[in-house]
């Protein structure tokens, strides 16, 4: 890990120096105002966190280290992880080192399998993944270094070692959960000659005669890797880590947030709606049938799954990447044809209704349909796929926070009665 450590050493020193200057010179400088609506609305839109790994602009979508996500769809996930952590792409030696690190740590300890095998058969795959990660906490390099009294300025070193270990194993664990939970046969061991994303596709055991499934998985891991620091999973992990908990505690907590219906479950709910349309109309509905169906939904107070976003006000570029992949590789698939037809009609209907702030599709409107196309029809596992990808972004965020010496996260809470007084309600 010599090359990665050397790169992060320089970055960590620079981050701490920069933030000390800002804190010293601008501690009282106001950067915005907080409204009662933001307090009541889950802190929506409040600038209260630092996240250097990615940004989400309402008018253009996700950027990883300033680079539009659509410019990164053909990259390997290892390159994206290095970019998230360092702000630059790896050189050939750095890429090779990271590839070898992921391969060297990919074998999972026996006790993880014992724990997973002991869990009830009806355990949710996300519970299994979160549990497996938490069980590995005993191997935390950060905890060992902290207990040994390592200087605070070097806490990030153990954090990096933990992140490499976790990312190396999470695909092996997730693929095994898929095969175990859904009776797909014995676990498939990782191969040393494959990149991280291709290895994940291989260990899932999904038939892939054309190699397109592996291509989809690599792109899936890139597109879902990070999404600012304020989403539930990233913010939860960051809050836990701010107490100097290690990556395993923090990631397990973050994934528990990802498992919620308002976060990581959205992709399977979108696909479920598409399948309902397919069953109702015995195939692909006509334009007229689909438009009428959408109006019925909206008039009954429901939302159109996959349309709208908390931040974005344009088509999610991650949807565009999946959509383009589907147009190239899923011709004749009635499920993807419905996704395509929704994309043509739903924004028009939502615009006519005039209530939605964003009428365009988000990433969840397409991602599940592509997994379904290649034979992964187990909805419960889709959030695990999301979680595997997000380990890269969350790990990078935690590493950056530890490298910069970020403090304990401890916002102030107030009673409703106090808020009422503040806004002039007697």
C-alpha cells in the first residue's frame, strides 16, 4: 500500500492545514441562513457538512471530484475509488497496486460464513450484509492503532487500511449472500485475474455469455458509488465515524439507513411498478393506456415511481447512462420497453399536472429493469447491489474526514415550543 499511503499523506497534511486556516479566520463568518422549514423538513438543503468526494448540482446532477458522472461510466471501479480518495486518477503502478490489494484481501474469514449460515432463512439480504460487515470489526486496523496511542494526525492510516479490507471483501460477501439466500448453489471464490467489478459479476454466478452483464455491473458500481455527504447512508456513516468508530461500525450503520424505503429500496419499487403495468396490460401498454394509467395514479394522490428527486431538477445523468445501455442491449425486452415508454410519457403528464418540482426520471427508474433483464429477478437483493457500490463513496468520505481531523458531529436540537417562539407563534 506504499503508493496509496504516500498519496494520502500529502493530501491529509494539506487538508488539515487548510481547514485549520478556515476555522481560525472564519469561525464566525455566516455562510447561510436556516429556516424553520429546513429544521422541520429533515435539514433539507442546509449547508452543514463538508464533502469533497462528490457534488450534486440541481441543474446537472452528480459529479465525482468535479467530473460529470457520464464521463466516468466506462471507468473501472478501482479507478473511481482512487479518484474519490485522492482527487486524481491512478497511474498505472497505482492502479496495479490497488488491484493487487483488493485481490490479496478478498478472502473472507470463516467466522463470517458461520454467522451468515446461522441466520434465519428469511433474513433480509441487507441484514445479512450489514451483519457480516459488523462482525469483521474485530480486524479493524484503526481500532488497533487507536488503542496503541497513534497520533491523531495519523488516524487516517488505519482508516485507509480498514477501507481497503472492507471493499476487498464486500463483493465476495455480497455475492455469497445472493447465492445462499436464493439457493443459487455453492459460493464462488474470487479470481485473481479479474478487476473488482468483473469479479463481483463472476461470483454472482449469473450467466454472461456476451460479457454484457459484467459490463453492466461495473457501470452500476461506478454510477452508485457516491452522492454527496447528506444522503441518509453517507450522513449516518459519517456521524458514527465522527465518534472515532471504525469503518466497520460506520459502514454497517450507513447500510442500515440505505435499507429504508425512502433511500435504497426505491429501485426495486420502481421495477415492481413496471412489472405491475406489464401484468395489467398483458405486455407493453399503448401510449394512450399508459397516459391514462398515470393520470389515475396522480389523481388518487400517488406518485409515479422513479420520477422526481430531492435535489435534481433535470434528468438524472445516472438514469441516462442506464437508459443508453438498455437501448443498446435490451432491444425487444418488454420490461425495458415500458421503462422507455414511461420516459417518453411520464414527464409530459407531470408537467401538465403542474405539482411536481422535478418531472424527470431518477436513477431508480431504470437500474432495476436492467438487472432483471440479465436474470437477477430477486428484488430483495437490489439494495445489496446499491450497498456494495456505495461502500466506495462512504469509505472515501470517512477517510477524508479522518484525514482532515473532522470533529464529532453534534448539531443542536430544540423543542417544538422553542421553534414556535422563534417564528412568532404564541
